[in-house]
C-alpha cells in the first residue's frame, strides 16, 4: 500500500551556492521576492511570502524563511545563501593590467594543458562558448585598432606622424574600452574573462580564499544536518557553484561520514559546469570530491541539464565525464542509484514563447533561469523545490515534477492530500 503522507514535508532547509556572480545578498533578496511572487501566480497558491523583512546573517552568508500554502497544505522553508560574492567582487575590482595578464595566462593554460581540446571532444557547444568570450574580446579591440589606424592615416598629413600616432592610440584605446563597456557589459564579457581566470586558479589550487570558503560551506551544511530540526536538506549548486556545492558536501562528509542518514540530504546541480574543472589535468581533487559525493549512499544527487543552456555541459555525466544517460519519465521514488540521477528539462518549457524569444540570444539570462520562477508550470521549477509540500525525492522521481501532484487550483491531489483517508495504492 502506498502511504502518500510519508512523502509530505512541512520543514525544509535549502542551501544555494550561486555561480560566479558579484551580486550581494541584498540583490539576491530583491530578485528572490520578485520571483517568489511569480511562483505564487504560476502555481495558483494561496500564499508564498517571506517571513522576515530582510536577510538574517549566517556564518557563511545570509538566510530567510518563507511560507507557502495551497488550499490543503502549508510549508515553512529556510532559504540560505552560501555567499562568496565578496571574492568575486575582489577579483573583478583589479586593475586593467592584472585583468589582461590573467586573461592571457588562463587562455594559455587551457590550450597548453589540453583542457580546451577536451572541452571540444566532450561538449563542442561548451568549447565554442568558452572561445566566444575571447573571440569577442579580440573583435572589439580589433575594431578599436582598425579605427586607430584609420585615424592615424587621416591625420598624419595635417598633424605630422607623432601627433597623429597619439591620436590613433587614443581612438584605438577609447573605442576598445567603449565596446568592452557597451555592449560588453550587457554580454557580461568582463565577468566571463574573470571567470576563466578564476577557474584556472581554482583548479590549480591557487585560490586559497575560495578553498577556505568551501570548507566553511561544508561545515555549515554539516551543522544544520546535525541539528535535526528539519525534514530534509537540499543543497543547490548553480553553474560554477555546482562544483563548489559538490566540494562543500565532500568536506561535510569528511566531518560527518554519516551525513544524510539522520536527516535526508539531497544535492541538486543545475546549469552545472562541474566538467569544466574535472576535465582539467590538475582537477584531481575536484574529481575526487565528485566521486566521494556520488559514492555516499545516503545522499541523493539530481542533475538538471538543458540543451538550450549553452553555458553548461549538456549530456555529460559530471562524475564519469562520459555521455550522460537521462532518467526515464518516472523512476522509483527515493532511488538515486544512478549517481547522479540526470534529467533533461528544456528552458523553453519553463517560459512562454514570447519570453523565450525575448531572451533567445541572451545566453546568461537563459542560464540563470534555473534559479528563477517559471512563466508556466514545468517539470523543473526552482521555487517548487524550495516551497513544495512534497519531499525532494518525490519531485525528482517524476519528469513532471510538482505538476504531477498539484492541481490547477494549487491543491495537493490524492493520495498526497492531508484530507485523504489513505493509504492509497501507488499509481
């Protein structure tokens, strides 16, 4: 007999490790409140709101609680941001010469180590995306140099070679800087260049500050798990944050090998670039971290991938680095023997046609959809993972996610409704 009540939950603690983003905690909170409202409308909920006026500090970032409710259910969840934006801000605040040197050093490392070639063998899409940043940078500065040479040629007869050369240099530098700022800022070009440099330093162990932060993340996760005050813990890693989340959980397992046995601990990686590090020859410790988490039987790992997210690795298993085998439409609830369990959820299914068309060429905006509320009900919705009245295992078991269990009015359907006399047979 199937007892739907055992899969309901009223208390959840969700940790989020974001990607390489300088956004401060207050910025995350503003986006969160906006998207929570959209989630409430999309899923026809009676309630979905933050319970505190603002973030409360934690040892590793900030947290706030939310309440969500339908006509026959209510949950209270804690959202905790494992923050490292200060390290990103420090990286991005360096001078132009430091940035230029780091960019060239990172590119040379990727080529000399054979990592770029491995990208193309494993995921040509990601290989082209990686090169796109450098090609665009060369294009912008090429335009600047070209205009500088034209300015020199036009001004030399009248001003003489020395003054014309100064004019040409000024035009070249000004044009290149302008293009890097606009449209470069909209394309997050500088952020992408800094990300490449950070990635090489991280994989080679040259960034002790992030290593210390990841260990602090792991200790914080272990601390909450030891408290035993929630029904389940979900650790979400987005983009580069997926590798940090995996590493943090690996450290938490070192602190407590029984992690996940008392309170269920689940890992959700979305838009993951874990393979970006694992494919580098120096990424041995990161490959070991992924294997340690995959081998921890008490921890269930779900990875969401999308073909229309070119910023991440699609159809690649982040542990074996082989071609991924996607899970069937329905799996046994709680069965994470596939490590990780990998599902494909197209981003276009989360958005209306108009919204998708608007952002079709904005790669980073589509990449961030994994952490935003959807325009329409879909098999994956970040806020459904956070606020659902059903355990993570139940949502992971179906490709339809929360759609399987919540009706058009936002009510839990049988046999999961608290009003059901149950137990009922499993469908």
